[in-house]
């Protein structure tokens, strides 16, 4: 038997059946509904037992019945942390996980506690850029891998946690790409533009709305749907009225059927620099919606003139020019959307994502047990 065969047999001997426990938060469902759904369905399709550790009010209606649901905290009351942690540890112990995967940085501390109590390795997913004064608590002993969705976040993690450099694994989020581009496919229809951004500050939309206003004055016909929620929602609607855009700009609360909304849109706008990977941008590209966005932050999906039209978020004329270009040249806009879909087919398939995550799970177990 040659060395390669010996290594293969040795690895098979070390491996035990996968039983991942996934730790999620409300933010996971809010920001990464497609990723979570693809991951859970993929694991179920391979008959891998899964436990989902989630908040009490986490919506599990679409979660496969084979997934073990563990609610945390059991008691949402003051001074119950010790009891809640003990209940959680015992519930997870009964599931007998082989590895713990924390899907949200906000749950890093409880995941670290779980791993210590159960003597297990854990994997931490980091999907956002961090600052030095707000670093995550990571166990150098038990955190076997850190999964990141793109190079910009990987570089940030290396900068803040250089000791974990060799444990970083880039796993592209996967998506199902439509067969055809969806933008400007129906002649005679008024173009629809969709943007999603937290309604925290009216100022985040000021340049965009001014660009939209000038496009309307110049005779362009389209509808802009602002999808989101936040404390500035009422002020935002008042500002829309002041600009005379009530017939053009419509605010819509966040909904679950995101893919159907994105499919019906012609253009998707990312209006501000993001510090977190945008799952909705990935979905918008996948259904063939043309994308306009701004560089900076987590901008790995935005490749100028290949996957998106680029503008400056603080420059009204830049935003105007980007939207004008997409509206004026429907065929070139469709071509841009097709190019983005081709980029996703090469780099962001669900099959690739699941394969890489399973590899990380297996490698984690082999590394710890060998």
C-alpha cells in the first residue's frame, strides 16, 4: 500500500459521522436567509443530522423537520444567564454534536462556552469588517477554523487576529443562478429599481433621491422601491414627499419572499458602502437584475463593468450617470447582468459552497482527533 493510500485509510479511520450544531442569531435570518436555507437543505439532502441553536423567537417555519431545534435562552429574564447556559449545554450534549459552527459573530461567546463545556472544536463564520476596539472573543485552543465569504473580510481578520492566519478558510456563499437575465425583459413596462438599506439615517439616501429627482425632471420614467426598516422610516417618507417623489419612490418593509421581488426588478442599487457581506446583492445578481453599487468596504462582488456599474455614494452626479447609463442602454444593461450571472456560476454555486463547508467540518474533526 502506497503512502497516499495509507493517508486515505488513516483519515477515514479518524473521521466520525458529522453531526454539526449551528449557532445562529436573528441577524442570521435577517441578513443571510438564503445562505442559511441553502446550508440547512444541503445538509438535510446528505442525511447529516443537524441541531440549530437559535433565539426563542427565531422563525423556523421553513426549517426542515429533521433539524433539531434548540432555543436559547430558555428563560429571557434577568440574572438567568447561568441557568440558561446550563440548560443549553445539556440540550446540546444530548444531540451529541461532532462540531459546532457559529454563523454569527454576536454568538461567538456562547459558542466558545459550549465548545469548552462539551470539549469540542468550533468554527466561527465572520461576515463583516471589524474594528480593533470591538474585536470578537475567539478561543485559540478550540476555534479550529474561521470561515470568511470574501477576500476583503479575510484581510481584515488577518489584520486583527494574526495568530489565526493559518486557520482562515474562504468559502464563497452559494446561490442558484437563473437561466436568463431578468432585467428589461418585458417591453412597455416601466423600469423598476430596488434598493435595500437600513432606514437609520435619512442622509444615507439624500444623494440617491436627488439623483432620482433629476432623472425624473429629465423625463425618465421608473419606480424606485426602498425596502427596509428602521427608526428613520417616518423622516424618510417625509423627505420623499418634500422632494416631490411620492409617485416615484415607494418604501416597503422587509419581506420574506426576497427572490420574487428581486426577480421582478430591473436594477438593484447598493447606495452606501457596506461593512458586511450582502447576501441580497448576491441574490440580485443571480436572478439577472443589473447592479449599480459603490466601491469600498465589502465590495468583492462589485467588479466595474463586469458585474456592476460603479458610482460614488457621495456624488449625486455620479449616481445620476450610473442610473442614466443603465436606463438608456437596455441591451448593454442586460449584457452586464449576464456577465454577473456568469461570474456567479463560476464562483458562487451552492454545490461548491456545501462541498467546501463539509470539507471544513471534516478537516476540523480530523485535526482535533488525530
